[in-house]
C-alpha cells in the first residue's frame, strides 16, 4: 500500500508497490491493475522483470497516446495537474481521425492563476490569453500491449480484477475508508495502514479456518 495526495498519479506508485511485494517474499509473475498503471515506463519495467502486464491501456492510447514529463494525468477526474499543483479546467481534441495525421488532446488551465504562479517562467508566456497542455495521440509505443489485450490470456486474467476491487469496497463499506478521519497525509497513512492490517488479519483467519480438519 502507498498513500499519496489525491492529485498524485497512481501509476507512479507501481515501482514502490512492486518492491514491497518482493521484499515480503512474493514472487511476482503478473500484475493485474487498472489503466492508471499502463504508462510506458511501467510497461517497460514489467517487461524487464518478465512480469505479465494484465493492465488495460487508457482508451486514449488505443487511438495513440503518450504522457509528457512535468504534468500528470489524473484518470479518475480526467484532468491534467501542472507542476504547481493546479488542474486543468476543460479539454478538447484537435485534429480529425479521417485526416490520417496525429491528433492531440488539449487541456486548458485557468490563465489568471498562471499569471501569478511562481513557476510561470518557461511555462506561461506573458500576456498569453490561454494556457494549454497538449498530449500527442500516438499508439506506436503501446503496440505490444494493444495486441496482448486481444489475447485469450489477457481476457481470462483480467476477469480477476473485480476481486481486487471487492477488497477495496470492503475497506470502504465496513472499515471507514470512504472518509478520511483526520487531516494530513501522515494521519491518513495511519488510518490506511491500520485498515489494511485489519482486512489482512480477517483474511488470514478465514484461510486458517478453511485449513482446519473437520471435527468427527
């Protein structure tokens, strides 16, 4: 488990989570995760470690997509967060599918905030009427994963992902994780770790009970 601010990119936590699993003696042969973990860096790391990537690509990638450094995409809210922590207000697609040329997703930011931003140098042009961030829609880098998603292996294994979500739902519905009980990331980590400990302990007890011989 990694606890981060709400604006953080979940996908960037894969390396730390993978290291945690290995340090606990887990032999990682595959990773089942949502689209947040389908960035090209994560796919490259899984390939390097000979890990099967049961990770669906973001729909925009199937049309060709690539993230750029400095700005982070929040998949849940569908906005881009700039280096100063401000998120985009809206988006638009430039280009036509029929043209055969590369298209772009253009995210628009609040230009009034950009004017007074301490990081505006090199990011915001003085007197500019708008501040945008464009992501080129390119699919080549993800071709292997696109093909793998069509395989029977991927389709069979991705069916296990709802089981993972059931555990998240258990933590939220029955153990208070739907609401942060305290302010601050440090206190949020305590709440999350204790909650994870409880659900893990419940799972351990259930597994032990299943292995107990039936009484005659």
